[in-house]
């Protein structure tokens, strides 16, 4: 897998998402694009997603959870071959039908 994250970056991802960064999955093609940041610098953007796990509501324990949009976090990584590199990870949000609590399982 061409995305190597060091320990510090893994911690950042973990704090943002509350997930194990080792769980972030990348599609087999098209996960790497070259884009530009707001300063016009080229950035290699790696796009992955966290797997969706069926879960119980952390608030009321209900099991009637529905998908409720996604959260996206972009984390800057170390430069790769002189290019700025960023990881954009998408995570499914869920909504509890019982108590309306939202969560990132
Ligand atoms: Zn609930």
C-alpha cells in the first residue's frame, strides 16, 4: 500500500475520527489524484474511507441505526518525492432512530 503514515500522523487521524487508521481502506484504482491547494501548489491527494461497522447507539443502546451522511477529514502527510501529500478519509455517520443521537461508528 503506497500510503505510509508515521506514528504521529496515525495519532492525528485517530483523534479526528476515533478509528484505527489501519482500518482506512483505499479503492484499488483512483484513490490517488493530483490537485492543487489554495496556494496553487500541487498536492497528491489519497482518498480512502473507513469501513462501516453495524453498531448499537452509544447513547441509548438502540439497534435501529440508519446511515446519516458522511464526515470527511483531510490530514496533511509528509511530503512524497517533493510533493505535498494529503489523506482524505471518509467515514459514514449514523443516526439513531430511537433518540436521534448521531455517531461515527
Ligand atoms: Zn439512541
